[in-house]
C-alpha cells in the first residue's frame, strides 16, 4: 500500500505519517524507486502510535516505548499518567455538557441569552456529579 491509501485507512495524514517515520517511530520498506510500501504491520504500528498520541503521550515517550527504552514500572507510570489526563479531560467535558444543559434550560424558561448566572452547575452539583467518576 502507498501512503495515500494508508492515510485514508488510518485517518492519519500523509504529513503525519512521514513525520512519524522521520522521528523513527516507523520504518517503512521502500521499492526500488524509493516509494514507501506499507504492510499490515505498518498499519498496526500506526494505529498504536495514534492510540498513544490520543492518550496524550509525546513522540519522545512513544519512541521510548517502541525502542523498549524504559522499565515496566516507567511504562506503567506513563500509562497511569495518561489515564489520569484522560479522566480529567472526560470530567471537564462532562462539566461543560452540564453547563450547556443548565443554560439551555434557563434560556427555555425565559432567561436572556446573555444572563451568565445560569451558566454553570453549583459547587455542590459539581462535587456530587463528578467526584470519583472514571
């Protein structure tokens, strides 16, 4: 497969795929004309790289994982930190969703669109709804 086919399959831009290759995260075989020839293992590696990137890991961290340049404890710590960042982001999105729902209800009850007093959950609601969620 060539890079544009891989980009379409993985939803990763050709530019980003080339960047990953340049950074050593991916080594793609080339034909006699220098054209990249991706195989299934390359696709799988790209999917894992993208998973790690979505989890907030840096290219340097991913490189350490690929090169096995870290201990099991370091790897677990890295993944735990990524999970904590994702949980914080999820909680932030839930909070934002709640804010929008409250504002929608207030507006439908006749409050002006510019009224900022009904834009966010109370401290009690926030602590009650989001504490310990994962």
